[in-house]
C-alpha cells in the first residue's frame, strides 16, 4: 500500500481507541491482516457493497474523501 494523504483522526466512540484515517492505493502484492486482534478482515469491494460492511456510516472526512474521489457518491445507512 502507498499512503496518499492523511484524512483525519479521532477517538473512536465505540472502542475509545485513537483512529487515524489514511487514503491509500494498492502499489503491489496483496493486502493482508497485520494484527488479527485489531482487524477482522481485508476486502476489496465495489462501492455499492460498502454498506454491507459499514452499516453505521463512515466517519465524515472518510465519507467526503470517498464522495470526492469515486465517480458516484457512496451511500451507507
């Protein structure tokens, strides 16, 4: 993965953990889980399927980045 830019950071309301949101692109190879206690899965998905994984909506800066970057806005619950 290649980091493109930092989007924002916050303390996650459900976990209390500090979260950093970074826009990335695939550079080579494949995505893999580095810490199974922190990350449940890595998937490459179509934008119309994102709501299946993020049922509570995206953090606002992430939603804005997706809307600005993708051809069609992403809609979640």
